[in-house]
């Protein structure tokens, strides 16, 4: 490979990396929900799945808490 071609490829690779970083910044800025955007440079799908599992667990905990409060209020209303 000619040195000129190699330099051109290195510059292109660097430009590509910079474009990926800019895209990641744009995605972080435009995100309106509180979910964490997975790091696109690592492509770690497991982290995204774990985040979804944690959200499901949080939702289940909230649902349990609401059910407990409703039960408490019903019992309190019956005792009056």
C-alpha cells in the first residue's frame, strides 16, 4: 500500500470516529426520557437488557407499593 493511501485511510478512520462521537452526543442531547442510551462504541447489549430488567423491577415494586396502600386505605375505611 502506498504511503499516501495509508495516510488517507487513517484520516478517513479518524473522521469516522469523530462522526460517531458527534452522533452519540446528538443522541444523548435529544433523549427526552431518563433511560440510559447504550454506549454505541462498545455495543454492549447486555447492559441495555439489564437496564430494562431493572426498570421492570422498579415498576413491579411501585405496583406492589400502590396495592399495599390501597389495601391499607380500604381496611381503614371499613373500620370507620
